[in-house]
C-alpha cells in the first residue's frame, strides 16, 4: 500500500490543485478546505478504481455502472431542486455569475465536486496509473482554464504556477515509472532541484514573452452573456447587475479625450432584492419611452430644460401661484467636449456617455426616459464605429450652496409645469414641458420601492440625514458616511447582503457601496438609482486622453433633485482604484513582467551557476588546497574522490571504508592504492605528512578523476 501511495501522491496533488482553482470561482473563502475534501475524495476513488481494476475483464463494465450511478445522483439532485423551487438561481447564472453569499447553492457545489470531480479523477487515474499519456494528463489542466475563460475571470498566476509545477512533476515522475520498467527512480535532492529549476525557467520565459492578441469567443461576441438570461429588455441592456465583486484585469477597453475626469453611464437599475441584487423592471411601459424632444439633446437634458422652464415660470407667476426659484450669482457650467475611441477588441452593445450629454455626432440611437441610449429601429449594430464624439454638461460642478436650495416636492414641480402648459403657446416649449412632466411623474413613483429594507438600515439612514432639509444635503451626508466610518474597498470580500456589508464586514466592492447608499437614500425619502458604468480618471502617458481599463468598471449612485434633475454621487471610499496597484501576492508577477529582462538575465546566471556547481566547487577546491596543511589537503582529496564516485555509481559511498573504496576502484580497473595508502597513513600514522606526499595525493586524485570521466560519467 505504501508503494501505491508513493505512486498516487503527485497525481492527487496535481488534481487537488486543479480543483482548488475551480472551487475558488464559486467558494473563494472555503476553497482550501474544499480542496482538501477533494483530495480525500480522489484518494477514495483511486482505492476504489484499484479494486475495480483487479477484476480484469469486468473492470470496464463496473466502471461504467459506477460512472452512470454518480452522474444520475447529480442529475437527480439538480432536478429535485428545480422541482421543489429550493434553488435561488438558475444553473447557468450560477456558473457564469459573480460570486456572492447569495449565489452559493450547496446542491450546485456538491454536484461540482461529486460529479465533476469524479470525471476529473477518472481521467487522472487512467492517464497516470493505467496508461501514462502526457496529453491525457494535460486535459485536466485545461478544465480550470476553460471555466475561467467562460467566466472572464482573471487567473491567479501563483495558483496556476502550482498547478503547472505538479503537472511537470507528474510528467517527469510517472514517465520514469511507467515507460521504463528497468529504470531506477531516484527522488533525491538533485531530482527535485532539476525539476524546480526547469519549472522556474519555463515560468520566467512565459511571463517575459509578450501576450498574443487572441480573443475568447465571448469577447468577440458581446451578446454572449446577455443571451444567458431570460429578459424582455432590449438586447443591448441587461436585466441584472454584475459589479458585485471579483478582481478585474488591467486590459484597456477604450480611450476618452476630454478636459476633466467624468463618469460614463452604461445602465441604471431600479429594483433591489436581498436574494438577487439589482434588476431592471422592464415590464414598465415607461422604460422604453422616448421623449418628444429626443432629437434635441440640449432640450432633452433635464438640467437645461428644467432651468429654462422654471426661469420662465418665474416670469409667468400669477397671484394664485407662488414659485420661489433659487437665485445665486455664479456661472452655469459650459459644455465640455469628449470623444470615445474603443479598442478593436471592445465592441459593446451600449454607448458609454455622461449623464448630461447635450449632443453627439452619432444619430443612430435614442435617449430613453430611463437614461440609457437605445438603437433606433432597424439599426443592426449599436455602436456603428469604434469612436464617437459628444458634448456634455458637468452638472456636479454646480456649487453646493445653489443645489441645496432645491427643496421642492413632486407636487410643487408638477403644479408649476401644469401652469406652464396652460399659458405657453409655443409648440416646442409645450413638448419640453410635457417631457418634463412625464419625467417628474415617472421618477416620483418608480424609485421608492423598499419592500425588503431592514429596520436597522432604515434607522441608520434616518440618523445620517437627521436635521438636514434639502435632498442634496441628505445625499451628500450619505455619500460621505462610508469615508467617515473608515469603510474599506476590497473586491475579494463578499458580504452576505447589504446589512452584512454596512454593519459587519464594512468591506466590499463598488457595487456594495452603491447599493447601500441607494437603499439608504430611498429610506431617507430621496429618489435614487443604482448605476453601472465607467470612471474616467487615469491620464494617458502619451497623450491628453484618459485610459479606461476593465477595472475602471464602476457602480455609483444618481439622485434626482426636484427642479434640477439627476446628479451623480460617489459613495465608494477614495482611492478605490489604488486597490489594483497594491503590493500583494499577485504583484510579484507584475514585477516579473515589468522587469522581466533583468530577472530573466539574473535567473539565467543562477541557472548557469547551478549546472556548473561541480566545476565551480572544483575550482574553489584547487585554489584553496594551496593554503591547506598537507594533512587537511590529503583528507579533502580522499573525500572529494569518494563524493565523485558516489555521483558516478548513483549511490552514497560516504559510509564505506578505505579498503572498500580501494576494491570499488579495482573493480573499475583503476588503481587508487597510492592515494588511499597515504590517506590511511594520514589518519592512522604517527609521522608528519610531507608536502611531497600532499602533491602526490593531489596528482593521483586528478589522474583518477580524468580516468573516471573517460568512462562517460553523467553527473
């Protein structure tokens, strides 16, 4: 049994390291423990397969029956869960979705380890214990790569390095055991050192070489993930949120030419569930409503049109209607030019624009009342070109003392707009007023749903906004709460829900921060929505544009200020983008990539020193022997000769007597009598050793080494 365990150990470690990479996608916190469970499960299967194998002719039949039984159990577990409605999400959403506590379905995880593990273990056993095949074993290493590619996960280079190490160890070790029955497997220090050096060199070369521009299927087809969910929303929008955690890569998606940092919207979400997160209420017919002034983006911008109309209302006030519009002396923001240039590998089904875009060159889309941009009927591609230009208003640059004066109710605004509809004669103005009226009605009812808000979160929202009057002041207080309470940005932490994030962990990704503020804002009586898009803030080194990478994907909050419109608020703590530049375990490999040439050169020198270690040691010995006493020199010459013979015979001769060493040399047709005799005299004699005898021993030592080398020694 001990011999079997010796043969099984490396394959089991290889399989468990592969399992760890897969399990980490779905149970990050428990990945190590579950990998240990997998190791025990694999060991049990190896024992079982060995018993089946002993049945010889019945082995294939018994294995097929066992395989069918295992897979049947897995299918039954999943089908029973669907029938009973005990699963909180569909299998494909679990497989492809972001990892949170809410997405941990025990049944799926059990089937993954029990059924998927059985399949992997079967391949592992067959190609390492029955018929050793390099490419058969390689198939196992491809499983996590396939899953990571489908999920668009970033592979931890350290974890994959462990998998690669065990794979190479299996490759070397099992090939000796299986392909050459007469070979002797020597698992000494040299064996492990050679494998270690080989893996190190291969890993360094892999890291230094530039990556090819090869796209996965789902990267070429940006509708890949949209087609996995059941939705009646437009094909270019998703009905569920996705920014709930997980590290993103530094791949560049697009560039933005503009004068200052800006948030680019992708999509906002209305409804929140503790079980499913944010989703889009696409059954509402208002969702796809296109404003009448859609062709005029300036008038379609709430901020501009609302101020125009309310300024006009002040002029048209009657005795029975009083409207106190804020007046502050400041310059309203001017249009800012912007241009987006997408990389060839990035072709989104949405157009990324700021909240208050006033005009754009591309006319192939309509701005919806909900805030997104939808392709016009009959246009096949959403983003026709890889670049587009636009102008926008930086509403968040308006002084806070001005915005704080907007403290109107929906009924106040609606009554003013109703009055304007009755007194205006201009058709275009009437359309603008009707658009504004529709939007105010729309926002007054769509964003106040709090069916699952906990009493604790509601009470916290009330405490934070206590004593504040205007919506803007309340929103700013909620925005700054997370910074004041020392919350931490960490995408590797997965809170169970929003309450766990706010009251316990106080760590999470931008999605948790935006979710918490949106729900607390609604609890405080504000109209707020959860938004996903990109934060544009990284200046390009070679131009005046900004670089937008995958990890610039961001979730934030928009709050509706009656009389002004939507405004952007950032609840995520400052410096959140620095998280991707912190020096952690992964950054070791970033350093390797950055300083790859120097590290590769140093590694090459180290490798040369390692393979030349015996020559270097001999040179050092030759140099130092001139300074040793005759007695010490003779003992060192004898010991080095014994060590040299040990490498040649691949066995340890250090415990052999001088007579036994003499006999070994004689059997090799070599005469070492002079060297050994003087050595014995040195150790056991009473006379002083002369310098002439030292030189004689050294000359004999060199002659014996030359003779042994002529025997084509491989050491």
